C-alpha cells in the first residue's frame, strides 16, 4: 500500500509542477465531447465512493449507524459552502479550469489520506473536507456547460441534458461496481480503484481544458459589472425555482433511502432487488434525459416540471403497492422517467431566472439538491422509526405535490425570463 501511495504522489506532484510551470497559452475553446467525457469521469469518480460510505462506516469501520449522520451532515454542510463560493467566483470571472483542477486534487488527497490513515476520524476530517471540495465540481460543471453553450451558440437546454445524462450514466455504473468489488476483494479495493479514477479524471481534465476558461460578457446577456450590481437585488423567482427542485430532490431522497429496506424487509424480495431497481431507474433516466429537450420545445420548462411532479406522485403511490419483481421494475421505470425529466429540466429552469448570474443560479440549484438529499435522509430514519418503510415511500409523494402546486401558482412570476431559451 505504501509503494502504491508513493507512486501516486510522485505522479501527482509531477503533474502539478508541469501545470504550474507551463507557459501561458492563448484561450482555446474546449471540445464539447471532451466536456461530456470530463463530466462522466468526474461523476464516475465521486459516484464510486459517495453511496458506499454509509456501508463502509458501519461494516468497514465497525461504527454505529448514527455515526453516518455525522459524516453526512458535515459533508453536506461543507458542500453548500463550497458551491456558494464557487458560484460567486464564476460570476466574477474566475477560472473554471482552475476550480475543476483543485476539485480533482482535493479528491485525490482525500482518498490518499483514507488509504494511509484508515479511521473514522480521518473520514470526518481530511476525507470529508476533500470530498466536499471535489463534489463542488458538479456545480462548476453545470455552470461551465451553460457558459460554454452560450459562447458556442449551441442549444443550451440540449447540452445541459447531455451533461446530466453523463452524470446519470456514471451513477448507473459506478455504485454497483463498488459494491461488487467490495464483496469480492474487501472494502479498501473501492478506495484504491477510486484513487486510480481520480488520476484518470485529472488526465481528462488536462486534455479537455488546455487554457483558462472564464465567464465573460460575451458568454452571457449580462456583463460582469451588471452581475455585480444584481448581487444586492433579491431575486424571488430564482428561489421559488430552487424550492421546486428541493421538493423533488427531497421526495427522491426519501424513496432512495427507504426502498432497499422496503423491498427486502417488507416486500421480501431478493437481496439483489434494490440494485436491479436502481439500474432500471438509471437506464430510463438516461433515455428520458436525452429525449426531454424535444418535450421542452413543445410544452416549456415549467410544464415539463409539472409533468415530472405528477409522475413522481404516481411513482411513490405505485411503489407502495408492489408485491413482485415485475411490479418493482415497472415502478423503477416510472421513477426513472420522472427523475429523468427533472434532471434534464431542473438546472435549465433555475438558470432561466439567473439574470446573468449563471454561477450563482447553478450553485443554488446544486445546493437545493444536496439540501433535499440531506433532509430526506434524516426524515427517512425518523418516519421509519415511528411507522414503516412503506409509509416513508407514500410520504415521498407529498414533496412532489408541493412542487406541482408551487409551479402552478407561481406561473408568470418572471414571465420575461421564462420566454428566454433556458
């Protein structure tokens, strides 16, 4: 293990030295397909570890389940701060290339620390800090995608959907791979492979972003000076849009947290059922994400989210009634359909109210997702403790109903923004 870590450190510091001492280059517009590849590797790297950590804390480190909550709250809180900071810096013209680079370095440092000093205290200190900075890359990538689309004069909604599809594809593959490897070779193989993925992520970053990439006045309808003046204005429409995304994320988190135990303990399906259900969900999610831009052109962003909310309600109610594997697959397909629409539309919907502050809008969207996940994870344990997992699944329909009501009653809150192309 020490030789492996020393080798990783050698190549890491050599890479940093080359990058820092490299001569300044003229700005080069990145290739859109390399941007999609960068998003895939970034999300694949984080998805390989994030869903595994709860299991690792209990089974690998031998800690009590409540200690998962400490780790989750710490990481989520730090991610919220990181996203807010990066969103502001991007709007001020900060270098997106540098922010992604340091996110990758933080990821590599976090994994190296955990491999060398494997303990719960390392997990909630160095690892938690590093993985929080690394997770901030998701918000940066969504901002990057929108700014790139505007600068390249390509369909922003379609490109956002493609970016989101890469994220969903990564989540369809990586978590299952991590649990499979852990079952065959033990817990630490997950983090060793993840460290290797971190270096692949760094390589793709180097190939994709050859020079600094910044938001400029030509990348947006508002100049940087206008963006600065807007900072003091309260934009109620964007917070309403973010609340809708938080509600849908909350409902999804409740189902995601409760369904494994619901399927196995209450429905008595095989132990493989939760993994198969997630795979089917993600498969439909990717397909729907890629097809959603055509739906948006016909009915608009807001109506697409209303459709997503209604499907989310139907998904929760149907999932609470299932008895067989076939019914589980149908429920997973409905769930993947509603979440695919939300995943494709959510960021574009929030960005449509940005008034030029793309980084700020994207950080609000990302923080809404993380807040929804954190609240949902906490609520699941409390609700299940007093009721059962089926009740938790049914309760997941309530945030979706709130999202639909909010969307209907705030229609026209910023009609000028909603007329713009996402």
